[in-house]
């Protein structure tokens, strides 16, 4: 059992991109998230790890506004967003790539990407369509296909491209490599890394894949709905890997 | 044969009306899972709007106005029905989201209220409504604005008091005004409880003669109107940004919200649009017959059948279903089918003809259509054109 419970070090200079404070989330009467604290700094990539069913997806859904916390607060760029609806949060700059991808099935790939534009705050930021075609060349030939007819890997790339179309400041990825063949995993990894380098956005990643986890700056480890360990990914010990990742 | 052809044509125009009102039902049901039992009353409102516009045209001196009133009437029918639909969605349906049974009951209640409204509306009645609205919402606004800190339970009490007072005052005022009598300004009914008649513009009376068959212009107009509505809706859903949003929310509400689509505004817009289309259908119906408070209920069941048979959110399916139901019920209900068959003189068809004659009233035709639809749904439970392929979400 690892118990290196550390409170995140927040430099007084920077407003954190995202700050969760004592978050308690329930599904009906079952208590899922327990007193979760988590901080992501601007430009930081943070990885959330933990076994199946510990509440990682629940945490992302709470940040997105799909679930209401019973206690605690969520600060995004210094501003509390718990009372905001999901569409308002998206417009504030939170991009979400959910587990299972949730591509709108009977819309074309082009239309799915078009929907990604909804969240874009400043229209003057320019359109990202061409950038996305460079980032995921595989999508270029699929534009007129129905989203629901794509393969899992293609859907995952589309889901990421769709989220990036909205020019988010914080991108949340829920197990983007789940059920996807290794060569595509590497492509997705490279695309995410490239996006971080070129745009400087923050990323909150839920991941089981060790190689991808190691791309992150920090990790938070979850167990039974609480954060039980966190630190720099460079010091990810074999113990923690054994405990929290299914490798 | 010419009887058959002209009946077929009449059936198509009935199908056109059904389609216009079913489109709205189908969009709303697909998007929100709401079955709006007040949808027929949106048609009724459209029809009464047409009646009012026509009277306005008469007051303006007839002539050109009486020939052209149908166009402003179409627009106004759409606007009036859409606004009432919007009000309904914002104030009732949205509060019952995710509770289909309660929604069903509430919209049924609304349909009864709207029917009674057109029966008893007069200036005194309207004055009562306005007084109520001003007192109730004004009072709540004042309470909200100048609420002394921490009224707590007193706040509930104050709201109850405002409600009671505004009901009391407005009911008294309304009764007092309408009590001035049928002939006074305040008491005179806008529409009588009986049906009213709209005269079609001159250029829509008469018909186009093709050999022995005459196609009434009014029905040709309705069919063209349907084509315009259909093309408009198709364009709106497939090509416009709001259409894309409606389609996205229909398929995946949560994810659409996560992408930044304001789902409540999408709901309101779609509901207003669907109601507006029903209003247009109601305007079209005035060309076929008289206008009464129960006008909507004559069409609403068939419109629901169109949605069921055609499949929710399926444009092509809805077209085929509307035409099928419109034509079949007209051919059977008017007795044309039996008549045509008996003229063919084939004696072995006699039992069929007897059956058709038995169903040859409009209500019996409905029974037969129901039976046919139930049989059809046994074979194709998902409607005429079920979704196929990977993108089906079961
Ligand atoms: N809709 C729901 N209703 C009730 N309980 C739920 C619901 N969704 C998830 N749970 C429960 O909440 C807990 C956390 O679920 P969550 O999906 O957040 O896990 P996870 O960490 O994302 O797991 P995985 O790695 O398998 O995706 C689980 O025990 C699950 O059974
Ligand atoms: Mg999960």
C-alpha cells in the first residue's frame, strides 16, 4: 500500500488551470468520489491512474458538469464552475474526450468536427480544421462517412480532433487508448504530445498504458474514490505501477 | 375511374396535412422523447389565426386583400403556434423533462384548456388573464427584487398570498367584465362555440380540369404548401447550424452538451418549429372545411400514426406513411374503394366490397386503419425504414 499522500504544490504566481477541492460525488446513494483534491497548472499534463471502477470517469464527468458534486468545489482558471452547465463549461474552454468516444453516429465525420467548433470562444482564433487534418491524416479520406461507421481507432482520433476544434485550454482524455491497436496508440500519443507542444494547453489524462502515462508531468493515483498518491511521473516507482496500472 | 382519381387526389391532400403536422411531432419526439398531446391544438390555433386574418382582410375592404390574405395568414399561423409552443415548452414541458407520463397528462390538459379557451375567449376574459399575469409575475418580481434578507418560510407564504390574491382579483374582474353580457364589448365572444367558416380566396376556388377529372385548386395549393414545408425542413435540418445541433442533440444529448451545444435552447427552438408547422397545417385545413375548437383532435391521432409507421425522425418514412394513411383512410372512408370495386363487376369481389362498405364512414375508416397499422407493426416494429448498419444505436 502506497501512502505518499502529498498536497499539490501550487506556486502562488500561477492560477491553476484546474483545481478540485474536497470533491464528494455520489451516484444516488453510493459514494463514489471521496474528498478529492487535484491541481493542474497551465501547460501541465496530469495523468490520473487507478484500477477499474475506482472513479476516474466519475471525476472527469464531475469536472465537465455531467455530475453534480454533493460537496467541494471546482475552480477553473481561478473561477468556481460548479454551478455552470456542461455547455457553458465547454465554452469556457474545457474539452472532453469521453471513455467510449461518444461520436455522434448518424452525423458525418465532417459534421462531427463541425460540432467541435461550438465551444470555440473567440472566433478570431482561426479555424483549426486544417490543423486537425495534419494531426490526424487518417480522417481526411473519411470526411463524408458516418461517424458511427468508423473503426474504434478512427473514432478515437475523431473524438480528439473534435475536442481540439473547440480550442480548449484544458483537454480531458478518458482512456484514449482503450481497445486500440498499438500502432494507432503511438499515433494518438504523438498527436496529443504535439498539441501540447504547439498550443501549450493543459491535459488531464486517464490512462492504463504505462508508455502514455510516462508522457505526463504528474500523476495522481486513485483508490476507492480517493487520491492516495501523487507525484512527478519521473519518480513513478515499480510499486505504484504494479499497484495502479494493469500492465 | 375518374371518381377514383379525384378521390386519390383528395387523399393525397389529406396526407399532405397529416405530414405537415406529423413532421413537428416526429422532430420533437425524437429530440426530447416528449409526446405532445396539445399538438393538434397548435393546428387549431393556426386555423383560428387564419380566420382572424381573413376577417381583418374583410375589414380592410376585401378585394385584393381577400385574395392575398392567405399568405400573411400562413406566416401568422406559424408565428402564433410557434410562440404558444415556445411558451408551453418553457413553462411546462421543460419542468417535466424525463417524466413521460406526467408530460402526457400535462399536454393533454393543455389541449383541453386551449380548446375551451377559443370557445370562451372575449375581451373580458383576456383582461382577466392580463390582470392575473401582471399581478402574479409582477408580485413575484417585486418580491424577488426587494426581498428583505432571509424571509425563509415567510417567502413561501408571500408567494402563496400573491397567487391567491391575483387569482381572486383576476377571476372577479374577468367575471364582472364578461358578465356585462354577450352584446357588450367585454362580453362578446371572439369566436362562437360553434364552427366558423373561412372562405378560400377566389383564385383557390374552382379547379384544374384534366379530362374528366377536376383537381380543386385548394387541394393543389395544400400539396404545394407541403412540398415547400418539406423542402424547408429538409434544408433546415441538413444544412443549417441549428439543424445540425438538433440532429446532434437528438442522437446524443449529453455529448452534445459537452461539446458546448446549448441543449435547452435547441429544445425550445425545435418545439417552437414543430408547433409552427402544425400551425401552418391548421391554416391549410381551413381551405378544406369549417374551423372549430376540436379541429386538432380530428387530425392528431392520424398524425401520431404517421410518426409510428414512418419511424421517428425519418423524413422519407413520414412522407410514405402520411400519404399511405391519408389516401387509404380517404378512399375507404368516402366509400370510393367499395364503389370502384363494385363497378368492376367482379362478383367474386362481393365479400370484399361488403366489408369496405361496412367501413365506409370516416370513423369506421379510422378503425380499419388502426387494425391495418397494428398488423403492420407486427411485421415491422421499427417502422417502414428501420436504421441499418453500424450506426444504429439500439
Ligand atoms: N451510472 C452509474 N450509476 C451507478 N453507479 C455507477 C454509474 N457509473 C459508474 N458507477 C459506479 O461508480 C464507480 C466508479 O465508476 P467509474 O466509471 O468512474 O470508474 P473508472 O475508474 O472510470 O473505471 P474504468 O477504469 O473501468 O473506466 C464504479 O463502482 C461504478 O460501478
Ligand atoms: Mg472509466
